[in-house]
């Protein structure tokens, strides 16, 4: 293809007839559902992941994610529409690549953008005229233009002329029964009008509604507004829970009553802290970026400070509750229910329950946990295996701490067999009348 080749027409035609060779880099919670959705839309999709185990599983037609049933993967793999490789050199044979690699924090709470840099280096080494590059990983405003674009330029390509670059944030909510990759609107910010047009055409084959914005940095900011909004509102309601505790008021009663207002109030609920790969992390990408511009993002810092302190607050409630029973925390037997960061998932990344466990361990409690989705916590201090939840384990515990309200739990049974419960999720709300256990709520 020459420099004057009409890539726009070429790409739009290949999207329309589904002959575009689609790639997804990073086959995790975000990348795998996206790859499946593109394959379902009729494209031949190549997933690229550095993890050989995931690649092998996918090529066997297996799924390693609860939200992606093997039934949806196997027929696509068998039909040759979905395959996985470990070598980023596959980009040379692709027309589009969507980058879905992790964007965690360093120990210092600064962004760790190294996975995006590695992916961008890999793409640039094998990029060719006509390639479409979409960054999906959540990151600070400016990443697409500061990290992706210079590497493509250095490999002799010109965004807007012979490569087409966009940012499109992923909004997937694991275990959400209503909203999935296809029916959640997709925001797209193109680096050029053609990039926006082509990427919108590509994604509209797999996603019901496209929301175009002016540029990649705007799309990057949209995602951070969404997640900062959640982090700040959860921080607010967590602080209200602490305030209510001081005032001797029931925060859950107050939230339920406030939520009857039909306008101007959105219900958020308190808990043992923030968890998951997104809400505790993403706002800190924004505050880090703002620090580099000599601006302090105060709402983000304050919410982070309140939310990060919630596990300590929960441990205080446990110690007080045991104290009322005449027991010290040291040596008391604690059974924690739910260690994943939210109900009905197996993901323990950033889960506040782990921090509660760590703090209880530090203070000398004897620990056990149950979680129907998490069989063991091998990388955690202390290393623990899931205990069965039955009359024996409930009778063993001096205190049961509810940290994640999985729907598999029989709350009535728990409330009528435990001695003392610290309920951080108001999980026992419906059974309190029948509870024989003493219940302390957040
Ligand atoms: N999980 C969510 O619910 C969610 C929701 C919205 C946005 N996000 C964002 O999406 C991005 C991905 O998150 P995730 O939860 O899918 O992460 P994940 O850890 O589940 O998956 C990332 C995958 O990328 C692979 N990988 C890492 N470096 C690579 C490289 N250089 N080349 C190829 N593969 C590589 C890893 O092996 C892993 O399989 C993050 O920026 C995250 O913040 C996640």
C-alpha cells in the first residue's frame, strides 16, 4: 500500500464485510470479553497475552473467567474465529489492536504504567501502515498521546495518516447480570476524525451504543470522572457511617430513608473499604497527574484517606464488640465471611477484607475465613484456606465478621448459630428479628 492509500475506505470496508483482522492485547477481565464480543460479531480475532497458561486455555476452548462461559468461547475457537498467542509479533498480521493490559499502582501509590509501555513498544515494533490502535486500559489523561503516539512516530508511522489511534475506556462491571460489554455504551476519543470514525465503526459491531468525545484525553478523563465519582461518594457515605457511629445513630436506617427522595440523591452504601482493580486505584492516576501540574486533587486524597482507613475502623468495631463480651481481641477466634472485593466474584484484588484480616492478625486474633468463591489466600499474611461454613465453624468463632455479602450465604442460619456478628454490609437486615447472635453493624 502506498503513502496515499485510502486507509479510511480500506478499513471501513473490511469492518463492514468482517474481514478486518482484529487483535486484543491482554486477555483478562476486560480483554477476554471484548475478544469474544468481536469474534461473535463475525471477525477473526487474535488475543495476545504474556501469560502462556491463559493462551493455552483459550486455545483449548476453555474460559478462565466466571463472566465468560466456556460455551461462548468453545464454538468460536472451534470455528477458527478466536485464537490466542503469546508473541506480540502477531500485530504484523492484524488490522486493529485493542490494548487491555493492567494499570496498577506502585507501592508508593503512583501509577505503574509499565504494562502499557511494554504493550506500546511491542505494537510499535510490528506496526504497519493501516493499523488501528485503541487503548482501553484505565489511565491518566494524556497517556494515549504521551505513550502510544511517540512510539508509533518513532517507528516511521504518522497517526491520522497511516495509523489510527483512539482511547476507549472499558466500563465492564464483573458479575453484573444486566450490563455487559455489548449493552454498556462505549466512549471513544479519536486522535483524528478518521480514527474516531473507524474505531466507532469497529466497536459498533460489538457494542450497542457509541459515545464519541473530542479527543483521547477527554475519553481518558470520562473514565476517571466515573470512578472518582464512585470513590468520593463511597468515601462520603463511609464517613457518614463513622459519624453515625459517634452519634449513636443507625446509618443504614438513615440511608434507606434518604433514598426515598425521588430526585437529587443517589444511594451509596458504606462498607469495610474500597476494593477491586478500579475504584481504589484509578482516581489516584488522576491525582498523580495533577500533582505533576502542581495541583492537589483534594476530593480524591480525602476519599482515599477515609476509604483506606475503613478496615481499621472495622477492626475497632470488632475489638469493641469482643470487649463488651469480656474478651480481648488477642487470642479471640474470628471467622470472616467473604474475602472478595464484592459479592459473587472471586476477585480479591485490593479487597478491604484482606486488610481487615491483616490487621486482626497483627493484633493477635486467631483467624479463619469462608468464601464460596475464594478457596485459598496463598499470597496473603497469614496464609489461609477457606473453612467450611457450618454449625461447627459458627460455634467455634467468638466473633463472625461479614465483609462481603455473597448471595450464596444463608443469613438466617448465620444469625441464629453465631454468638457475635460484626456486619459491615447490613447483610442481616432482613433477619434481625430472628437473630440469636448479638449483631453489631457498621
Ligand atoms: N476488571 C475490571 O472490572 C475493569 C473494568 C474497567 C476497566 N478496567 C481496566 O482495564 C485494564 C485491564 O484490567 P483487567 O482487569 O482486564 O486486568 P487483568 O489483570 O485481568 O488482565 C490483564 C491481562 O494483560 C496481560 N498482560 C500484561 N502485560 C501484557 C503485555 N505486555 N502484553 C500482553 N498481555 C499482557 C496479563 O497477563 C493479563 O492476562 C486495566 O487498566 C483496568 O483498570 C478493568
